[in-house]
C-alpha cells in the first residue's frame, strides 16, 4: 500500500490538548514511519491517529476485534481505553518489550520457546477461525493489496502485517502483537510469512500446534511468501 505522509506533530498534540482537560506532557515520541497511522508515545500511553478515511472507519471495529481476541489468547494485544467520537484517534496502554529481531528466540530455553510457539499458534488459530458473521463487525474485508502467490483453497480473517516490527517481546516470555490496521480476508498462510526467519524448527513448531485451516501446500506457500518478503526488503 502507498505510504501516507505523517501529520505535523503540533496538530496531533493540539488534538489531545483540546480533548483532555488539563492534558499535560513534557516528553513525547512521534513515530512517523507507519504507513497508515501516526503514533504518539506519551507517559506510557500510545495515541494512534489514522492517516486516511478508510482507517478512521476501521478504528472502532478494530477495538471490537481486540476485545474479542484478548479473552481467547495468551499474548498481549492493544486494548483501547479511549476512542475519539470522530474516530480521529484512539489510546491504549503501551505494550512493554522490544520489537522482535531475527535472533530474538535463538537463546531461549526449550520451555520458553514452547511458550512462544504455543502462544503464536493459539493466536493464529483463534484469529483465522473467526466466524463469517463477525467479519463486518470486526472490519474484515477482502484483501486489496496482496496478490496470491499461489492458489489456496479458502480465505480466512488474517492480521496481514505480522512483520517483526509488529511483534513485541519481553523477558517474561510474553509476546505482544500490535497494528491490526491491515486485517483482511486472505490466505491464512500469509500470516506465517516471517516465521522461516526464526528457523525451520520454529516454523514447524507453530504450524504443528496451529489449529486453523490447513492444506497440503500451506508450508510451500509460506516459503514463497517469505522469499517475496525478503526480496521486498532488498
């Protein structure tokens, strides 16, 4: 999808000052590299500002999805405690940890690694099994940006941007998943795209525990998506 230029920081801060009585801050961080949202980090809270009309419309349905997931999975997702009436921004507590790196899981014990792969498999199993009656409520629509890399038998509701920068890891073996703005209906194998980065054992451990829609070519498509991912990073 095309990158949308960030909004001027002063405009975002003014919005918060006009919304909250006695809004006070000394330090803030404006994360500008997101394709579809501006992010302000202030006093342990994340303020998320959609950059386009589509993401304005998606904000409240995203909040409903995250509430649904949080009661069914063993990892952290953003839970909004405030959404502006006009959907111009929303706020949630900061998920502590660091962005996952290629080497993040290399030194973990078997127990810790089992915890992580189980958490990921459970998360994807629940996400990909959301019933079609909930698609509209949770803001899922057919994929608009990614073309199938090979034929696949069925669509599923997917995260669609499960890159390493949207996976947060802390030292308590707790994994967090953020940025559900690109959720859509597409090939469930697409959400496994970056797992080969952590090694074949990691990929197969998640896949073995995964209870979502599988087919004989699932892992083959994962490898193709991963190669496509690497080529786009060059």
